[in-house]
C-alpha cells in the first residue's frame, strides 16, 4: 500500500502560478468587458452631453450644458457633438440636423468656451423655435441671444450687456437701427460676408429689451410662437398684444441706459508736432478717454521704421506701436489715427474717432 505523500513544494508553486495565470487572463477579460460596457453606458447616459467626433465624452464642457439646461430645459439637445475645423475666417457654426457645433481651431480658451456655448445656444434656439431661428428675418433674435448665452457661460454677461446696449445706442444715433433693417440680416452686416461689429450686439439689444420690459418667459414664448407663425408681426401681436410699430418704438426708447462719450485722444507720445524726438525710442502710443474697440486702424510708412503691423492695444484705452529699429535721424514722421477712405478707430460702443494726423520730427 502506497503511503500518501505530501506533494512537493514544486507542484504547489506550479499550481499556484497556473491559477495566477488563469486568474490574470480572467482579470483582463473582466476589465476588457468593463471598459466596453462603461463606454456603452457613457454613450447612452444623459449624464454626459458633449462628445468629440469619435464619440468620446468631453467632460470638460459639461458645465456649459448645465447652464443650457437652466436656460432652455427640455429644448436642450441631449447630446452635442463638437467638431473642430480649420475654418478660413476663424468662423464657427452649428448643424441642427445632427446636433453638432463646428468650432474653429484658432480660438483661445475663453473664446473657445464662449463659442461652444454660443453655437450650442443656436441648437437650443432651433428646438425652441421649431427651426425658425435660422430664417434670415429672425437671425437677429437668434444671434443676439446666442451671444448673450455665450457671455453668460464665461461670466462676462454684465459687461456684454453694457457693451451691446452702448453699441445699439450708437447705431440708433446713426439712424442705423429698425426692425426692417435687422430683419434684412445679411445686408445689415450679420451675414458671413461683410460682417459688421454692431450687428450681433444690436440683435442682443432687442432680446434684452424683451426680457427686461416683459420677462424671460415672454421672450421664450415669443421665440416659440415665431416657430408657429413664422411672422414677426403676428407673433408680436400674439405674445405682447401690441403692434409691431409700438414694440419697435419701445425697443428704440430702451436704448439709453449707457453713457456714450465720443472718443478723444487725451495723451500721446510723442506729442503731435513735437521736434527733436529721440530716434532711439522703442515705442510710441496714444491714450483715449474711453475704452476702445480692439480693431486697429492706423496709417504708417513701414519703410521709415514705424509700422502699423507692430501696433497693439496695451490696454483698452492705450494704443501703442513697437519700434524695432532706430528711427531715421532728422526725419519728419507723418502717421494717422484712422486711415483715409479705409477705416477709423472706434470706441467700444462703435463711435468713430475722426481721422487725425500725428506728426513729429526726429533729431
Ligand atoms: Zn451665431
């Protein structure tokens, strides 16, 4: 009779390794399945809302979605795809057919967030208005509100309100604002070609007027009603029980909440007509009494060492031009703020600085 013998340690080690190996293989199986099923859950779970073109969750933008839900509730699409593109003019757009936003690659982080929110707001506006937001005659309401939402999301809405109301007030002074004009959105400057800086803010000023004088609920009702009537006059009557003329004049009356001061130069270096200017100066500048629009329009002769290409906004009130080389000695420099027949420097609210010559002589 054979005596039972305790198996050798080698066999124990062998079996242990075998089990461990099997277990490891099994662990990989489970993990693999887990990863797969999590992915599936993400796809179907309304807890996450922004995705890239491959269907990956973009968690970092989910806070935008929470803001949209607060504003639009059920009119917010449950899933939005963000597609990044190299667009020619840096423009972004939206596609309601597949609830995607097509975002330019050339945006800084704040601008990127604001733009994703802006384009997402269009998708919500589309659902709210049954697609009426993309009709040319209602684009001023749509773009105006998308701008408001974009600024709400990046916490610059208070500043934007002031800016939009100021810009619209200046357009009113210039007799460039009416419901007829803004409904012809492309010729008003809201279209992609020949876009004017004031078009979107003027659209916002109309939305702000409705929200402030009536209520946000009325604004949403109105936008929704446009989706049924497809007619501004009828929806105004339906929702506000007023004629389109009355609403238009109320809107124009509302454009007086911002103090507008014409832009003026209050300081400059070198002073206009100054003689004996040091040719070694590294920068020249002008300071304005009011915040200015970030566009730059100056006349220079680059071959003489001062070039418009080196102009930049040092602050909202100070426009400077860097000088990379030593200036020509004993030379009369002739520059202009604004450029004849081309463009003008404008204030934050869009008031033009009259064309102004800037001359000085080096020693
Ligand atoms: Zn837009």
